[in-house]
């Protein structure tokens, strides 16, 4: 059904939804209409932490704008839009907005400059004069989505829910993980087009690539297989499974692309991406906006259907069925607190295990380092002067202490990350089971088919860490050290060796302790965010249904005339939402005409450093 003025069905649908929606939904619809008016496609750059997402965005911009490297972004998506007046706009949760130069971006979006988002930022938008943005794209850099550390925060979830297209960034080392595959599947479902990039391809050997089809087009031939060819074949299989169709991979090095020499793989990707923006942006933007609007319309229709049905079931067995459904919904709220309690208990258990492991590691590492220092002192430094023994020995001791502490820290970080991931998966599975029960109860008790949204994902950021191994000495120790280093002969050497042994006994526990404190902070931060997001997940999943039951309860207490009027109003609302869904279907086309999970480029990506084969544009 088209509007009577034969206008744009998408604009008509958005306008109709705005008239029916509440304040929060109207704000989301206004943002959709603004993107449609400005023809700006919101392209999410997604992937696990340390995959090189920020560097890839910088490469697309043609210069380093976003912070990258050892300091990852906080749990705050950063949007990069086109503009000749370059700068940063920071919007706070209380609605205030501030303007900053580009150089201030690190103080706003990195863990170093804004740890835990203590500034209270709601969003950060960067304006840059770059050709890729002038073609109508807004690039959204996200903080380590899909990390096994625990998926993504509410802020990253909002970014995911509002994207149009996506660039999913993978690397071969480490290879694609199960959680990353699951995230890729979700991104493919929510985006109208998805590019898949295999970053850091220059880290792998590409010697003697075999002839024949590439990794997405068939098995690799020949006995000599390059590391890159193997990585492409494996990743293409996982990506195709996640996306539900063959996926073209773009092997590249975003880091090399920012150098004067450039990167051939990135050149191919950038050209295809630019071509997609020129030829596919307009159509995909309409498809994406229609998809977002349809999800909202169905949620509003669920609310109206439940309100009307529950209000009509006033007496006897019918009223009992409404009460049973209300009890089923209330059980979800009870599970909300149970889930938060479980998160706290599991965190406490992991913390106790961490502390115990730190004490054991300090003892074992001290023994290993002391033995190695003894060998050094009895060998290479046996006849050295006291000052040389202390200088060279202290430097070697620092290296050994950091190596031991870092090896332990990385192992424990992985253990915590997997523990948090299992906890997060358990909580999400339990909520999903509760929501499935709600859907079944709606069908069995009320005869309704609801589209209750499932649990979202979340992320806790990785944090920067460093070791302090320099000599921490007061005036007394400085004086003693000066005397010790200038003692002649055997006495000086003996004093220097004794000093190094004492330092070894103290330095190893100190560094293990620093590593433990870092992990304790990370665990506490992840637990705090997970607990907060448990509340958000449960609330977001059932808020509309709870509101519908409250309205229905009020309606059952109304007079017959009032009830008839409210029912007529709800019936009109249902009819209007049905009409709007028909308009949105005109934009999207029949389901069989739409790609499952958004379109992705077909065929195999070019071998790194080789000329690429011709391939269709990913947006086609």
C-alpha cells in the first residue's frame, strides 16, 4: 500500500512510526531520518581487540587520526564523519557538548586519557576532511567487539544496533575465535553489506603461492602452501559459515598502508570500498533504514497486541491465563538478580584463584631467576669489576623479572578472559531460555506470537600495562650503592653479587604483584560492567511487555465506555502499524530478493602482494 500522495514509502513509514513511538524511539527514528536525508552510510568497523581496527580506519582516512597501538580504545564507539572544519565533538551523558582539536582525541577515547570513561561521555564524533568520508560514509571505530574478555558493552551494543554496513577485521595470528565467529554472524545479519578484512597479512609468508582457485573458490593445489594461503583458506571457511554464504577476504596490512610505500592489498580493498560507496551506498542505506524501522515497528506491534489481548481477557480461565503470563514475565525479573549474584560469585572465585596463583608464581619464578643469575655471576661476570657486575647484572635481572611476570600475566589474563566468556555465555543462555519461555507462554496462554528481542552482547576493554624495574632507592640506598660499586677487588665483587641476589628475591614478587594488581583491576572492571549489563539485558528484553501488561491492567479497571474507547484506539494502532510494515516491505522487497545476512563480496581475495582477480562490488 502506497501513501495517497504517491510519496516515498520509506519516508512515510518513518513519519508514521514517529507519530506512534515514545520519546526514546522517536530519537532513534530522527537519527535514521537524518542519515537518510544526508545520505550518510554508517559503516561499523568491528572485530576483536588488537586486530588493527583503528589502524585500518586511519589507513582509509589516509593519515593517523585515531589512537592506535598498545593503548586500546575504551568501551566507547568513535564516529568519524566528513567535514572541512576538522575537530572532535564530545557529547556527555547529561547532554552537554564540547569541541576539541583532533589532538585531544586520545584524552577522550583511550583508557589512558579516559579510564573507565570517568568523564561520562555518551558519544565522540570526529570530523575529518578525507575523500572516503566525502563519498557518504561515516566510519564507526569500535572497542574490541567480540573479544573473549566478554563481548561488548552497552555502548558498543548501541553502535551495533545502529549500523548500516560493516567492515569486519580479522587477523591470521591469532586465528578467528569462536566468539569472533558468532559476532561476525550477528554483524552479517544486522548489516546490509559486510566486507571482511584479513589484517596484518605481511606477518605471514606468501612464498610460492599455489596455482588455481583461491581459498574461497576451491582447495589449494600443490605441495608447497604458503602461510598466507593457509590462513586465507581457513578464515574464508569460518567467515562463510558465519555469514551464510561465500565471503571475499581482503588480505592486507593497514600498518604498511600508512607508510610511503603503501600496501597492495589495502589498495585493492580501498578501491572496492570506494566503488561500493559510489554505486551501492544509496540503495543499501534505504535497505538498512527500512530494516531498523521494521524491527521497531514489530516491537510496537507486539506491545499493542499484548495490551489488547490481555485487556480483553477479563474473567475466569482467560484472566487466569493472563495472570500466568504475568507470572512468567515476573520470573524473568527474579532471574535478573540471580544473574547479578552469579556474576559476583564467579568473580570472587576467579579473584581468589588469581591471588593463589600469584603467590605460587612468585615463589617459582624467584627460584628460576635466582638460578639464572647465579649462572651469570659464576660465568660471564665472574671476573668483572663490582660496578660492571652490578650494572650488567641489574639490567639482566630486570629483563628476567619482566619476562617471568609478563608470561604469568598473559597466562592468567587468558584464564580470566575465558572464565568471563564462559560466565557471559551462561548468563546469556539463561536469559535466552527465559525469553523463549516468555514467547512460548504468550503463544500457549494468549495465542500471541511475539518477537521478544534476545540478549545483547557486551565488552570489557583490555587495559594498558607496564612494568617498573628501575632501581627504586632512597638516599641511604644511593649512598650504599655508590660505596659498593667502588669497593676494590673480591670484596666489591662479593658485595655486588649479594646485592643482586637480594634484588632478585625482592624484584620478582614485586613484578608479579604489579601484574596481579593489573589483573585484579581488569577483573573488577569487567565484573562491574557485566553486572550492570545484566540489568540492561533483562530490562531491554521485557520492558515493552511489562508496560503492555500495566496498560492492560488499567484498562480492565476502566468503565465499559472507557474500555471500548481504549480498545478502538489500540485496534487503530495495530492497523496503522500493519500499514507501516507494508510500506517498509515495499522498500525491502520480498524476502527471497534480499541476501541472507547482508551482501558480501564473492570470490577469493587476492594473495598478498599479487594482482587481484576481478570481482563484483560487495554492495551489488
